[in-house]
C-alpha cells in the first residue's frame, strides 16, 4: 500500500522535502516505518528521538498503519 508522510523541522531537511510517499506492506507498524525511514535516510539515526503521529495523535511502535492515515514525522524539538 502507498502512504504519504509529512515532515517538519530537521526531518524535512533529512528527506529533502515536506512530504514523502512510501510503499509499505499491509500490517506495517510505526516501528517498522521508523526502521524503513532510517534505512532509507541514515541521518535519522543521529536524532535522539523520532516521534510519529498518526491522524493527529502520537503513536507507539506497535500501532498498525493504514493507507488513509495522515502520518507525520516529528523530530526532537528544542527551544527556550
């Protein structure tokens, strides 16, 4: 199935854009997606954390993705 991912902050720099389309298998979890992203974009390994939101809610690694989900990569945030 095809999914579209939105990226913000440094994640946008890593994927060279604000959106990314990926082909994934049915049953793919958030954890599987993180592994796929890291293998395709090794700079993700340099981040101290990487969160994934699905349909406007943060999800744990065992959450199963669907084709119509809105998926967002949320890198670590710093500020003061």
